C-alpha cells in the first residue's frame, strides 16, 4: 500500500511554462484534493474531486486545471506558470462516510517559478 | 463557507510541560469534523487527532487531546508532557461531512519545545 504518491518532488519552471503535477492513491478513496502551502502559511484548497469524472474549485483555483478520469489519479496542471505559483503543493485523499476523518497526504511537490 | 482561525503564530513550552494550541472555527455545515495536523521541518503532514461535531466526548490520542467547545466554536489542542520532538508547525483544519472533499486549514502555530 503506497498511500498517496506525488511526482516530481522538486521542480523549477520558467514563467509561462506549463507542467503537470502527478498524484495517485491506491486506497480506493473517492475524494482527492490539491492544496498549496506558501511559506509560513496554512494549506489552501486549489481543486478537489468527489469521484471519477467530478471535480470542483476550491479557494484558489485560478491558473490551475484538474481532471479525474480514474479513481486513482488526480493530476494538477499549471497552464502558464507565474512566480506567484511558487509554493509547496500537496495532494490528499480521503474516504467519506464513517471514515471521513482519515485524510492522507502525499509528500508534497516543491515548485519554484522564476 | 468554512473558516479556521489560529491566533498564536508561535508558542514556547518547557519540556515535560503541557501546552494548549488555540483554534476557533466557523461553518454553516450542520455536521463537520475538526482535525489537527503536525508538520515538522521535513514538511510532511501528520494527522494527530479528530473530533466529530456530534461526538459527546472530547477526543484523545495518547498525549494529544482536543478540547472541543461547540457553543464557543473552539477546538483547542492540548499536548501533555511536551517532548523536544513536538517542535513543529501545528495546523487546525475542518471538513464538512456533507462535502468531504473540502478541507479548510488555519495558518498554523509554530511550537518550540525548550529543553
């Protein structure tokens, strides 16, 4: 059981470049989420998914796209990177129902945009 | 809408003493869960404790306990017998049970345990 995996661990982009952050979970969780954490701050929700084919915006969705074609994968796409997107990105998954408290986080991707 | 407020940017505690980290929340969801996470300097998010809004008793997990006061909308974390390894950032978070995909986090409290 690998839990939640994220790739890459580190990435440096130039302004205007695009890229995809990968996230996968092997726990058959219906919910998956992407957060960003700026230095000295808490996590802010970018996008989330309540199941395959269903996504919705969080608090800070601008500049990011997501899709969820399978239960396992939830990639985050940066369309045109900006220095303001320099942050640590966390992917998380959780189940609903009686085990809703169990939310698992990936190790994070540290992104720098120059 | 959900909101979490942590008013203590930094806290110091002497080793072996207890410390309380404050958290207040606001939500329109009738059913919700409250969480505390620890983030050490290595960066990973470590789940500590959970409190459901309809739980009658305060949650406890080892040295961690959650002081839940629903009327005051507070969910303070109490760490007993602090250890040097407790030095980390601590985040309070909540999730409405009707939309379990959306978690809201506070800005965190940096705890430093002094020897």
